[in-house]
């Protein structure tokens, strides 16, 4: 659970910084920081993918094909069951709560806690990072999420006050549960081929988060999450 603890620390540190720093980061500084984070996300995503498909030419071709097929099937499944639509509804709920609290009572403890919890838990990075941490001990995705959540907390405390930092508790419970569940499943996924398929597919999905960080394009990433299930299944079938 290293990644989750780093994520929790990011929220707490961001909250402390927001309470002690008189003014927030400038818009230009925030954009530069988002750019650095986007580059890190792309690097980690591509490296994770390469680690999953690295090998002989035929192995690379096979794993890449499985990843693309998994993403296609995952997108269809996710769209069919409405994963992204559900997350969007939660996102609108968080936005509405934020606006209501800012307009009516800028120091609403309950609204601050609920808003921050929704924002930090509904994103695909929480699921991708927790699965990677549990299955492979790879905490880097959650570390980047911790930086993003820390910046978010820095801004939230200006409106809601210190209770925003309490959102670290449900984040710990939510991501920790996913990580521990993935760790329990890892003995059944210790086949290197299955882990390679998960890594390659997860890495490709991770790179698309950079588009969202830079606000270039909204990718319905939640709809693609079932690909992480299809990838090891297809690999086990295609022996």
C-alpha cells in the first residue's frame, strides 16, 4: 500500500500548504506543474507498456495486439454499462456541491469533505494505480495522483477550510481496499504473461491521462477500465 500512503500524504501536505501559504500558486505556475506531471505520466505509461510487451518480435506483436483488442472490448463494455456516464454524474455532483458551498457558505465542513472525497476517489487513476500497486508493487501512478490531489487540496482549503484534509481517510480506505484485494488475487496472476498483458494495457491507458491533465481532451477513460480484465483473460486464452 505504498502508493496509497503517498497519496494520503499528498492530500495532508497540500492541505497544510493551503492553510499556511497566503496565496495559491499563480495560473502560470500551475500550468507548468501540470505539464511536468503530464510528461511524467506519459513516461511512466510508455515504460510500463514497454515492460509488458518487451521481448521477441512475435511476442511484442502478440502482446500489442492483445492490448489493442482488450482496449476495444473494454471500451465497448464500459460504454454499454455506462461507467463514464456514472463517473460524470458523480463529478457534476461534486461540482454542484463546490459551487453551492462557495456561494452560500465558503467554510462548509461537510460540503468540503464530501466534495474532496468524490473528486479524489472517482477518477480512473485511483483504480489503475491501486491495481498496479497491489499486483506489481508499482506505486508510481498513485504517487503522481498524490501530487495532483495535493494541489487540489491546496485550492479546496481556501474555500472549505481544514476539513478537506479529512478526505484522506476515505481515500485510504477506498484505494487501500482495491490494493489489498489485488494483492490477494496476485497468486492467480503470477504468470508472467498475464502480468505482462496487464502492464501493457494499463500503460497505454495511463498515457491518455496526460491529455486530461493538460486539459487538451476529455478521454472517457472509465469506459476503458474493463480492458484490464480482458487483457489477462485474452492472454490465458491465446496460448
